[in-house]
C-alpha cells in the first residue's frame, strides 16, 4: 500500500484552465478509454480484468452461464489478453485484481479536481483513516494522471449493496445499521456530507464489516451553511429539497439515513419497534426538528442493549 505522500495531488501540475471548469464538469461521471491507462495501472500493481481472468473466474466457480456477472462477451474474444469490461458497471468503473495479493478490486475513474477525490483523499489519510468510526471502503491507492485530469481510485471489491443476503441473526443486522449510522456521524463530525445515502452506497465484505462508497455528491461544508446554497439530489430526497427550499445538508443526510434503515427492515421483512422509534424524528418534514446524526447514534446505542441478548441472537 502506498504511503500517504503517494496520495498527494501534485498541485503544481494543474493548469490554469482547471479553475475555469464549473462544478458540474468537475464532478461529472467520466468515461475513460481504459486501454489507454492499462499499462500505467499495471505499473502500480493492479491488473484490469482480461478475457482470461473472466474465463478463469467462471471455471473456478463452476459457472457456465455468462450473463450471471454480465460478462456476456468473454467467450467471443479470441485474444485472452484483451480487456474485458463488465457491461453491468458504469463506464467509470472497472474490475481488477491486485497482482501481489490476488485481492479483487474495483477501480473508479474520477476528475482529479472533483469533490469526490478530495473527500476520499481526506478520509483515507491519517489520522482519519484510523478513526474506528470511519467505515469508508478500503482505498489501496489513488493514481493521479495530471495530463488527463483523471485520478483512479483503487478500492477493495465488496458486495453490490448493503444486504446481498439477510444476516442470520438480528444482532448482525443491527451491527450493519450501527456501522452506517456511525460512518455518517464520522463524516458530519469532520464537516463532510454524503448527500446520496442509500442501500446501494453501503457495502459488506460478507464478514461483518460494512463500508460506505460513492462520494460523487459529497461536499465539505462549514458549520454554518450559506443561505441560498443549492444541493444536488441523491437517491433519497427529503421534502424540503423537493420543494426547492434552502436546505441544511446535514439534515438531508439524516432523512436519507432514516430511509435506508426502513428500507433495510423492509428487505428483511423485519418489524423492529426500536428502529421505528429511532427513525420517526429523523423523518420530520421540518428539517430543523430532525436530530443531528450524532444524537441518532447515541439513541441507537442506548436502545440496542435494552433489547436483551436473547432477542439479539434470534434469527432475522
């Protein structure tokens, strides 16, 4: 893993034209020509998926139906060394493998001056990356390409969303919810808002750890947000944002976090009165009456022990 110095952006290489780009351009989703960067990425120790890799994956897992993972074209290439992009992924993502460890990776292309890469750098650098409340997806490297205005964020590949399968015990389900709340509390404590909290933007490693991804809309904000500030619309949109009102971005996250919790319960067909109690004030239509996420975390940590060990060990 590179040192934190390797992750620093070379500010001297940014051209004056970079400053003229508007926010939408800087934070727009990229569609890089992956072949162009293949050797550069390989020189850092990461191999983008090839036709051979995909075929071996299917053979190793005893799979014969290619559409299972979206690699419908893997058997149509004559060249085993050709890159094999998963068509189920957006153009800014490519699957890869770490050459030294064999760990499966996801590589994301972002504008090197975007809010996303700035916030990922910030949360992945000491001391924040060592904070136990930080549940960001593990970032192994950030490959800066000043000439192209691109950064490649190299991450571990986890699940496709928070609950690819329902945990076996209520305790494990609540642990996942706890990690989601804790991470947003960590972000807010460091004056960062996510603005696109959803079940698809939290993942699991299938071993009890959960992590947040997709900081495309995330922003660093001051304690006092300037009046008239407009915020982008994520997956879960609170009523004040729908109405076009001036919004407190922290409360946008609180609303979306409540929706995530309720959607998770619905997926698991779970009725948990304590979580209904927790989320009710988070969904207040008046954002000024919603609790800050730090208070939500405190209430969650108060409620869960009251449920008792026997109930926590019940099957979901």
